[in-house]
C-alpha cells in the first residue's frame, strides 16, 4: 500500500479505483487490481 500526500493522482491510474474515508483516513481501494491501494492521513 502506498502512503501519499495527494491521492488524486493515484485515483486516475485505474478506472475501478474508489476513494473511501475510514476513521479520518482517506484510502484508495480497487477490488479488481489490489496493487493500486493507497492511504492518506
């Protein structure tokens, strides 16, 4: 999982990426291709 200061660039890498907020942290999750996972905060 990548830790990034800005997640917008990672969301555009794959069409199935979704941005999710959990417990004050922001995550990029991708069901079809899990290597695009990322977290912020």
